[in-house]
C-alpha cells in the first residue's frame, strides 16, 4: 500500500509538471525563494535583543525598515518612548473588496534566563531542523513571514481590492501600552479604513490525520491590580500586630484560598461545542456538542475543570510583593500585585467588588494597573472564509475552529475599536517545537519556509482586486506541505482517544493534546 501511495504521488507530481510547464516552475521557485528569504530575515531578526524590559524595539524597527527601503516601500517609524519604536507601512488597494487588513506582530520578546538555554538565545542558530532564539515562536518568525510576503505582493504589483498594512509594534509582552495601545490612542490615522487584523494567538495541529486550525477569536481579559495598605512604622524588634505587612498578608491569605465560581460563559461554550467537529470518538463528540447539558454531569465537569480550569473561572495569581527595604524595619507601607484573568464578557468593576468582599478590610486599597474591556470577534467573516479556503488548499479536510485563550495578545485593542481580529498563523505546530517564553525556544525551519506562500495565498484570496482573479495561485507542489507521517498521525489520533478516555473518567493521567491546544496562551 505504501509503495502504491508514494508511486501515485510521484506520478501526480510528474503529471502536474507536464501540464504546468514554465509558469508553475517559476512560481514554485518564487515560493521557495520567499521561504528561504524568510529564514534569512528571521536569523538576523533573532540576533537583535529586544527583551522587554527594556525592549529596544527601535533597533528591530530599523532592521525591518531596511528591507522595506530596499524594496522601495514607503514606511514610517515612530517612537512611543525613547528606544521604543513601532513600524508602519501600507500597500494601497482600490477598496473594491473592503477595508484594510493589518498584518500585526510584536517586536519585543520576554527576557531570557540564559543559563537554562543550550544555545545562545540571540544567535538565530539553525540546528538540525530548527531555528533557535528568543522570539522564534513569539513572534519574530511570524514577523519575518509577514515582512517577506508583504514585500513580495508589492513586487508582484498585484492589483489590490483592499489595503494591506504591515504593523510591527513594541511592548506587547507587558501589555502593549507603548505599542498598539499607543497607536490606538495617538495615531488612529494609521488604522484608517482598517477592517481586519491577523496576528499571533492561533495555532494549527494535525489531529486525526487532518489539520485543525484553532483561530483565536476571544481571550480572557487581564485585570492587573495593586493592593496597597499603610500602617504604623516601627522597629523589627518590637512587632506590631496591625502593621501594613501583617494586614497585607492577612488579605493575601484570603485571596489565596478564594476560588471564583465555575461558569460556562457563551464564548467558551461555543469553543467547546466546536471541538465536536474534530473529536474522533462520536460519543465524546456528542458530549461536547451538548456542552450545556453535559456540564451538569459531575464526573464530566470534574474532568473538564482538571484540564481547563482557566477557561471556566476568573483566576487570581499573587505575583509581586513589596514591604520594608530592610529586615529590621516595620514599613509604613506594603503592596502586592495581583494578575487576575477574567472570563470573556466579565465586568472588571464587578470583579473588584467581589474581591473587596473577599479581602474584607477597608484599609486595603485596590488600585487598577491594567484594565481591559472584554471584546470578541465572530467567525464567518470574509477573512474567516479566506482562512478556511487557504487551509483547505493545504489539506482538503482541514477545519477551522474558534478558540478562546487564557492569556492575551494585542488583538483586544482592535476588537475594542470594532475591528475583526483573529489569532492565526500560517504555521502548523509540532510538539517538538520549543516553548514560547521558555528555554531553547525554537521553530521548525520548514514552518518558516512554508509560511510566506501560505500567507500570500491567503492575502490573494482576501485582498486581490476582482480584476486580478487570474493572479496565479500557488503551484500544487508548494500548496501541499509535507503531510504528517503515519507515526505522527497515530500519535495525534491516540492523544484524541486518550482525551476521550479522560472525559469518560476511565483515566485521568496526562494532558491530552486537543485540550493543551485550547490552553495555549500568550501574554
Ligand atoms: Zn507574543
């Protein structure tokens, strides 16, 4: 069987080559070139240390701008603070297809603990099949692919029916105040006529032998709070019962043991229902299709909480503590920061009121550090359909499912403005790719190489003017990435089955892949 299949593939490829002579070969070379170009851009991009803090995105913006300059594309770099730069460029269309699409990525990365890395985190080194570096997954590879694709569309002179905007921003990793937050507040002119945003937050995997694209449409909203309390000062040798630190500790203990109620909010229910479309076991799929009823079953609910608690309740992490500067001083002031994450649609004011009740001490002041209003994008838009068509050009059985992530990305800024923002990338993740924010962060070189042709395919579908319908689509050989091997397919299959067994409470061992996909997060 194996030989027959491989033989058929070779015959098929030969047939294509015979039928589509010169043009396809040129396009294929173009796609290969673009892929190699993206890898080269990424290598250099990873060598620029944009750890945030302090960020230093100005260096990265200048690096990206050099490419635009060479391609003859006008751009603008503007600083939101010294050294904190953002980059903007726009390809103009006639508007016949609709509003602009923004290709967004952030240039900053989270800091590294270099000792835990096996390679230099800022070397952009390629080892075996991987490219290593802080930001490889989050989100410089996507930035390199967006840049290369953007330049290729400009060079091809493709008549556009909508504008395409390239936006590389600062500061996403700590909330985006100096990046997208700054743009929304101070440079709304740059977003004029925008309708769609594509950025990080989505992922795709091979499950049950087909591609499943988890498109992020909604996220838990961060609510960062500072608790502050004052009290009498004193010497450490003479303890004070009601010192600021003691009162803070008492409040924090109440918060530590507090658990918010379990809720199935509409956005999460929709995501769980959509899971039915790729679950292998029909009985489990049915359970998810009727999630509102299923959640009434205590055993099912317990399994669900164990696997995906962050999507079922508001959470609080105590992250920063401050008291006296010295061991023998009783400080007049103490503070603690809380990283709270609210379910989509929750009201931050109501949550603060609940927290006030939990703390039950009027002396503790609650100061908001970061408040984000909840907003979501809906599936079913022209961008959603173009993504679906692009995925199916790669894998005829591919499906798109909406997803909610427990972390956050810059998408919320755009959703608050009423734009449709999706977390989607042209990459199909592999479990061998390294952790975003972790040591030895790495991406498969093959993913970076395929990225531009997939993104270009999407943009042609979404933004080419109707008159440009004849614009060549991807040659077939580039359009189908290496399908999963039989072994990786069976791994995906067995993890889906393991998932089923967890939910049937026959076993509750390790995390299943489908659910770990749901829980992928960013900031
Ligand atoms: Zn990111």
